[in-house]
């Protein structure tokens, strides 16, 4: 017994996914991919492991601290086990599909592994599904990514969705224009992420008024934009603000009922982003359903996209309805069972004769029994 328990023990942050949850996750992933495909996003399948220098180049550099490394016994080169799929798709676009017409629309789904979890997300193996819109540098492309993410999440059953738009490049642009040194600017970005007004005032020095006003901008999109518009910003930051306003208009035109908020100083999780970012949330669900935004691909293409986190997304969905399970006694006509499968039944065939078919059906978790070519309830 002890040996069996030890064999079932898994490393921290890893777990077995059992019936019916594994099948439910697979079905949700397929529905998401169908939503992506319906808007022109074609699926790619990157490998689980790549050479380290390739995996951690370009946007992948931001994932270096999260990446498992191992030695390849064949090539004697270091490998990295992917911690995020976006850098892999960017690599595919820049290499295998470098001659494909832009904009390039790609989708993906798979598992990633990270060195450690976080207090809010202790899991280290995570399912991801998402899209990348590569080579399109326009507000319409930013809006398409936001609208597709919201539509896909709603299509699988999330009813209380909200989207938070961010400008992770805004504070660095303001800090650079005001002449703040890089270490001070980085500390200021971290303080704004923590919403620590005292630290912001101390780090910003003579410019504390502007940064404290930026900290207070966050809120519903229209109201936040009105507050942001009243601030005097350097030229580069003002251009970022104008782009954000354009994207908000496009998103709300495409989804007027969407709960859309803006937080222009949020930077966490957007380390490799180079423009508007966004995160998706559901009421009473811990953590983000997904995250996305603009970045530069390996080939320098301005791109956008998003990744949905399957563990969090599944927590936001109602439990799946149990399938209709039908016990098929040994010797029952195969055609009758096949006809019921075509109608959506799950059939469980007996492998040997049983004395009490109803009792065996209940033991096998079946609600019905095939009798005289028809599905009959087995009762309690």
C-alpha cells in the first residue's frame, strides 16, 4: 500500500487530470480552436522542447527565468522545455512561414511547463490555447485580438467576462521623456504595478504629480480615457494614448455589452509587449482567464495575439453535464448500440455474461440499459 501511494505522488505543481475533467478540457480546447479557425486562424503545432538559444530569443527571452533546461544526449546542446507558446509561434512565423503573406493568422493549443508556480497559480504544468496575428500594426488588429478572445471565451460558456486594457509601454515612455534613469524607471514601474502611491511619490521626485494621476486613471474604459486625456503627456506617450482610444472605440463598436476597463500603468505579465496589452477576467474566478497584446516577433514584425489559460478558464465554466451512458449486455445487436451512439449516447459494452444486467449497469456508472433495442432507465 505504501509503495502504491509513493508511486502516485507527483512533484509540486503537477497533477493527474481524471475523468470526466480530461475529456471536458479537450472538448473546450476544440471549441476554442473552432472559434479561432472560423475567423481565419490556422493551427500550428510547435514541439515541446527546442534548443535553448532558439526558444529564449526574441519574445522568448522574457520566459528565461521560467524555463526548464536539459542536455540533449543527441546534439550535446542545451534544450529548453517551453514555458509559453507565443515565442514558438513567433519563431515559426519568422522561419518556416517567413514567405507567407502578412498579416499571418495562426492558432495553437498545448501544454507548457514552468520552473515554479505562483501564490495565485501554483500549477506548473499549464494548458494554453491562443492566436497570433503577425505582421499587422494597426488599431484594427489590436481590436481583433481583443474581440476574438472575448468571443471565444463567451462561446465556451463564460458568462461574466471582463477585459482590462493596459499600456505597458506608457510609463517607460513617460519616464524616458522626463529623463529618469533606467533603474529608477524600473523601480517606478514596479511601484505602479503594486499601486503603492507612497513609493510612486518617492521614486518620481519632482514628477510625482503626473505619475500619481496616472495611477488614479484606472477604471471603466470611457471614464479612464477621459481622465487620461486631461493629462499632459510627452509626445510618445500621447501617441500611445491616442492608439488606446482608437482601440477602445473599435472594441466597443464590435461588442457594446463587453465590460471593458483600462489600467494604463499595469505592467506585470507584459514584459515583452510593445504596445497595447489586455487581460481577461471572470467574476468570482481566481486569476486571469488569459492575456494578450502587441509585441515584436523574431523577424521584427509588429504582432498581436493572446493566450488563454485552460486551468483558469475551466474554473470559470459550469460543470459539464454527465453524458448519457448506456450499458449494452453481451450479445445485444451491435446495430442497435450503433444507432444510439449516433444519437449521442455513450455505450459501455459488457465483456462477459452477467446475472443482473441492471445491477451491472449501475456498477459501470450507466443510467440506462439496452433492452429490446431501446434505452431503458436502470433506476436507483
